[in-house]
C-alpha cells in the first residue's frame, strides 16, 4: 500500500535514528534498503530535524547526512512541532501529564521540556539548515507534490453508536465523567 506515499526516516524515536544511536550499522542498512524498495527512490527521504539542545539530534543528523551521500538518498528538513509558540511548552507538558496520568512533580515521566517543539519561521529554518540547503529544497518539493482537498460543506464527524433511547450529548457527558 505504498503507492503514492512519501516516507521520511522519522524523528529520534524512529527505527533508523534508533539504529544509528545504537551503532547497529547492519540494521541501518537493512532499514534503508527496505524503505527505499517499499516507497521508491524518489519517495523516501532522510529526515533532518533541528533540536540542537538534544545531544543525540546532532549525532543522528550527522549520520543521516553521511548516509545520504553514501546511498544517494535525499535529505529533508523538518521540525518536530507539538505547539505553536515556545511559551506553549508548559501547556504541552501539562497535557502530557494528563494523558499519561502523571504529576508535574514526577521526575520519572515523559516530558518534552528538553527542547523547543514549537513551529518555526522560514528564517529560523534557513538558519538552522544553512549547511544542508538541499534538505530545505526537498521540503518544498515534497510540499508541492502533496495535493489534498477538503470538502468543508460536508460533516466528516464519524458515526458513533449511542445506546438505545440515550441522547448523544448526555451520553458523551456520561462517558466523560466516567473517564474522569
């Protein structure tokens, strides 16, 4: 089911970056071959991200640049964005706590306070990826290849079965309170 899809190697938690960080060159090679054969040479990209406060990001980016040259796999520049503005990081941290049932004071929990996961301006991206301009060019090329149309005249809310004789709004409220 890969026809027409564009695939990226992923963030630090992706298979390829994890194999790079573990020093498993055989696994890296196997993954590169599998993704290229699955998606095609023009549809698989090695994903550089700019999170310079995360030490492993530079290690992975450097390795991806080397792999790109060695295997002729194009680079793409991305940013792992989870919120709009840098100051939204606290709200994101609280949301993760709610989602995972953890407390903000818990030091042994998932947190994204180690880096800026906000959206970036084009100027910031040009500066961050100035040494790999081809990655920025490929980001634009990918965007130009994507064509999505939304029909805003039609509701796309999925149908959800409601027990017989229950009002949907009241049933949703019951489910919410039960979840709380």
